[in-house]
């Protein structure tokens, strides 16, 4: 988990396995699939970063792929996924994280299209840079879109995941300021096991056979 190529590969593979289980559990509930697939996305993200490690950073295809997932994709994926599964009473308040996600994703996508993303190996973490001129508003929008959507979801399991993601963000800022995003994505990936529990709890109970079914049998 951001310590080495091997750690990223192992974590990514394990999280992808969790993602496969989540998607399998949610296969009959299309609205749940975007959220259930989040561990697959985060696990793949860690595997991609293992390639960045092995290439000693730089500006290659793996660096760009990592940045596309972390920057414009995640702040849009999460609020849309939460909106799909949120109870009706929570949908109006989720418009704020959705709007923040759309705006943040648009800004980051523009920067990725007009700037070169670079990755630098810094001790036991990877730092990424792409020339963002005013990062503070973008970081706020990113946090509202990702963590904010989870905390406002009105769903216990997603709120728990949001709390873990918020704790991961605080740890990342405290320990690795320059490599914040890379570290936070790894911690969010490790927390994906919470989503497996969430998916299983949403599985409809098996239908008990009725008296008519027993007679027909």
C-alpha cells in the first residue's frame, strides 16, 4: 500500500477479489452495481501503481492511467454511485456532492488533457504532479464529492465507509503531505471490505416457499 511495487500489487489483487465478490452479490440489482464495482476500480488502481513503481515513476502510460482514475474519474464515480443507491429522502441533499463532483472532474480532466502527469518515487510513497495552479478549491470539491457523498448517503454501511475514508484522508495529510492522493487511494482501497458487507446486507432474503409452492412440489 504505497510502500513498494509488491505491496501495491498484493493489495490491489486482494481488493480486486473483494470487488469481484461485490459485483457477483449485486448482479441482480443494477442500481447497486456502480457502488459494488468500486473495489474493482480501486484494486485496479493499486495494480496500476505497482507498474508505476517498477517503471521508477516518470510520465508513461501507467502514470497517466493512475491519474485518470484518481483525478477525474473517482470524484464523479462516487457521487453518482451513491445517488443510485440512496433512499429517496437523501437524494436532494446528494445534489451538492454530485455538483461538486461534476465541477471537480471537469477541472481535473482539463488539466490532464493540457498538462503532462509526472510520478516521482519518494522513499516509500509515490508523488504525482500535473501543474494544478490552485489546488485548494479542487481538493475541497474532491472531498465533498467523495467523502461528502458517502456521509450524506443516509445508508449506514456507506456512512461507515465514508468515515473510514475521512480517517484515511486525515492520516494521509498528517503523514504524507506531498503524496496525499496516492496514500488516500490505498487506504480507501483497503477499506473496501466494508462495501462487501454492505452489498451482502442489501441482498434480498431468500423467498420462503408458500403453502401453494409446497402443494405443487
